[in-house]
C-alpha cells in the first residue's frame, strides 16, 4: 500500500482529533487546567468543623442572611466514603471580591438549601490564580464534607459575620 | 358582500410625500435627539453596545439591536447614530403613511403635526424615544413596513412591497412579540397586497419574503454574526414566571417560591405580600429591611415547575396578578405610568456621557413628571384609536380593511403582553402605542378629507 494516502489519513485524523479537543466556540470562559479523580475509601468521613454543628439542617439564608460578592465553583467530588458511615467530599475554589481573599468557610446545602456539610478554604489551587488575574493567592481551593452520597449539593463561601455567596452546584 | 378590493381607494391619489416626510422626520429627530444626545442607556442598551466590541455573547436579548449599533459604530456615529436613525425612521414612516391616506397635502401636514403632538401629549411615548431601548427601532421598522406597504399599494410596486415585508421582518427580529402587531396585517397583505386587485406574483412575493424574513429573524437568535457561531438559547420566560410566582403567592396565601429564590431562608406570607410589586421583578426582589434576600433565578428548572403548579391551582389569582401588571403597564394605576424613561447612561467601557446633561435632565423630567396626568396616559391612545377608526369607517367604508387590521395590531400586542410581560415598563407597549397614535391620526385625516366617490374595484 502506498505510504502517501496513509500519511494523509493519519494527518487528517490528527487534525480531527485536535479539533475535537477545542473548546466550544460559544464559550469564552477561562480554561482551568486541572484534572480531578474520585477516590473511594472504607474509612469514615472526617468530623465536620465544630462551627457547623449547630447549623446542620437549617436554611442557608436563615443562618447566613447577608449576600457576599464572590466567584468560585464546586469542581468535583474527589472522595467517596463507602464504609459504615458514608459521605462525600467536594472540592472547588472560591474568591471574595469585596475582601479580596478566599472566604474562610465553605457550607454545603442540599437542593432545598438546608445545610448538610462544611469545610475550609486555603488549599493550593495555582491553576485558579493563573486563569483568573483577580485571584491573587494560589490558595483559593477548598474541600468540604457531607454525609450525603447522592443528590444535588450547593456550595457556598461563608464567613462568621453572616455573609455568604453561592459558588456552584454539583451532583454527588 | 364585503369588497376588500375597494380598500385601496382610501389611499391618496397624490404621489407619496417623500421630501416632505424627510423634512418632517429630520425636524422631529433634531427635536428629540439634540437634548438627550447620544441617548440614555440602560443595562440592555449598554450590553447591546458592548457586544459590538466583544461579539454577541448572549441571546437573552435578540442580537439585532447589537447589529444596528455595530452599523452605527462603523459609520463613526457612536451610539447617537442609532438614536438618530431610529427616530428619523419612526417619523419618516409615520409622515409617509399619513401622506398616503390624506386627500390633500395640507391635511397630511396637519396630520404629521398631530402625530408629533401626541408624543408631547402622551409623555410615555416621548420618554421612551430618549432611551436606547429596542422597543423604539421595533416600532420604527414596524411603521416603516406599514408606510412602504401603503406606498406599494398606491404605486402597485413589487420592490416597495418586498421592502415592506423586509421591514416587518426586521421589527420581529428585534422583538419576537412584534409579530402580534402584524397579526391581521399579514393576512391582508397576503390576500390583497395592493389593497385591491393584486396579481398572483405580488401575493407570492409577500409569502416568500415573509417566510424568508421570519426564518432569518429566527436564525438571528441562534447564530451570531459575523462568524455564524451558535450561541446557546436562553429561556427568557423565567423572569416573567418568577414575578408570577410572587404575584400568585401574594394573592393565594400559598408560597409557591422554590427554595432557590430565597436560598433556604424562611419566607412568611406577610413578607411575600410586602415584597410583591406588580411593576417589576427587580422591585419585588430588591433588598429591604425585614425581608430575606430574594434572588433572580430559574432555580435550575424549579421556577418553571412551580409556575405550572401555581397557574393550575390558583388560576384566579394568576389572572388577578396579571391584571395588576396590565393595569400598571397601560397607565391605569392611580400612581401613574411606570418607567417613562431612564434619565441616564449606565456605565459603558468607553465612558459614554451625555453631550448636554442639563437639557437631557430637563427633557427626562418633563417626560417623568407629566406622564402621570390622567389625561396623558397611554391607555387613552388605546381608547381613542378604535373610536376614531370607527367614525372613519362609517364615513369612508373603504377604509375598514386597513383600519381594522391596524386596530388588530393595537389590541394583539398588549394582549400578548398580558400573559408574557416580565414587567410593567411603559416601553414594552411603545410599538402598539405608536401604532394606536398612527391609527388615531390616520382616522382623523380620513374624517377630515372631503368625501369622494369610491372607484370601481378594478380601478388601478
């Protein structure tokens, strides 16, 4: 078989593959170069932060009535606890535009906006700072844990003063 | 037997007053645009303008407004170029059409003066023309379509007829609901393109151009220019549905608001009643002491589901709420007319400012302060237009097809808004208000014209 058509076909296949990797033309959102994998464990989830215990089950805005101006997202479920005490760990990033810092706390709610979990910020996410110039720290990442193992979860950045902002939604 | 073919006899035997219409439109454009140059802008207008630099990013608002701004930018006229163009088109079209129904030139001139005077007498009309709201070019292209149609009928001109339908397509591409203005016009255009005996090719031209125009209008909201990239469609109805949920909840005593609307805050019935304002969703959800923070959201589909439930379970309350919005919309509220104008330019990236802020403020204040007078509200246009049209039809029976289809537009446009209006802003009914103003003046001109013998149906 002549080599020329094979080379041509290989070149076309490469071009098609690269074309498929392109971002949609209608999206101008900055690309965050981060891959996420899910780890499962039989271990129990870590205990929630002490500050969230009295809030569990309450309406999000009943506890945090003030609206903050943030950007961020709930990126992935990165850990599933599949032992006797099940649960999920969600990760993402957050940035408070007013305070110009990551919100100190993360609150997770269910679909009805009842508080079901919590976590902390300060984790390393250099990809976020690289993609969004307004984020001036490489530590805008967060992790939060909930006892839920299915359904939709909303993530909020929050602070003690009662300010909070919605970061995103993710399915467990 | 009804003889639609005689409708053409309502048209003046004189040539269309092209030069007079141009001079009149230029004077009206100068009077309206000079004080508010380059035109007030709200969020919608600013976004449409910014997209001339960034490319169309959203189909939440039909992108035709952006394309008109782009033409203005390319012409080096900035935002003011579009303000002048849309104002000129509006008054040019009105003058041309009035000149075509007036039997004498001086009667046409009186009609043009009366049409302009209605903008001062009903300040909700004037106030809207000061702002870069796409309701104005919608009305301009709608009226231009009407004027070109009448000119086409008088001259039996196929090019003018096609241009009329293209203009109607442009109006619909600016506002989807503009098709209601032509709900009865289009059937008459297809049936009797020249308002009298019409060749089949004229009918075919109307149908083909209309189908092509509507397809392009639809396509313009799917793919953007110039790269034809697809832009995701946005559900525009969620805002209306959310306002409806507040209204039905306030009326029925049942809380239909999905948890996402208050993000889990406990909401009492008293709080919903306090928050609910039928004039606008943003007034309803604005931050107020003692109320939870309400968010403008579709609740990931929950608002739509709750809306269906609310309308089905509490239909009388849904109607009561829509009535409340309609009352505000038409200027029937005892508090006056809502959002007559927007007396400012919201921040733009290129820091557009008013050329004459003092005059602009005076113009805006006139519109806002005088619009609430009981004799100056938009509803009067909707009452006077059918009354005068009826008298004109009695005097000149040949006028009934034309006046009836125009009245159909006057009624169908606000009727559609009755169920679909996301807010009670005066600008939403601007196109139909302008049409009513035109019908009023055209009817008056027919009444003022000396009665003449109607030509035979087949008279060219």
